C-alpha cells in the first residue's frame, strides 16, 4: 500500500471517530455469525424486515436472545399474523380492553342495570 493511501485511510478513520464523539453515536455491532437473520438497527435493537415492516427483537447487547425471539415468532410473522406474546399498542383515541369505568367501551359492551 503506498504511503499516501495509508495516510488517507488513517485520516478518514480519525474523521469518523471524531464525528461519532460529536454526535454520540456508537458503532453498530457485527452479526454474531454469517447466517444471522437479523440486522443491527440504528435504534440499538436487532431487527428484521418482514412483509414490508420492521420488527424488533431485542437490544444489541443480547443477540442470541433476539435470535430466540425471532425463531419463536418467525412462522407467524411470515404468515402475516401477530405472533403470540407480541405487545401491540392500541392506536390513539381507541380505548383499551381494560377500559375504565364510565368510558365509552365500558358503557357499550357492558350490561345495563335494570331497575
């Protein structure tokens, strides 16, 4: 490798390190092994894009736990179903199943008291 190429690569590495220090970003981890099905997402979680949507399986610190969650939910995800154990937040303005007393869901679904 010629000297000027070595200097250029050193300076670009120094530039990247300085930029990470300024922005507070950390480097994405490498995959634990070649055929690992998940990728490190910028949010700090292992992810997989399935049927056009990102699905997250766990933090970067626990790649094998994320892999275990992925393998347990893989068939349901590829079939387009919501896997067991997946927590899905209700959209804004929609009451949850554990509606408080006096809410619209409690009034509509509950039995009325008769005199």
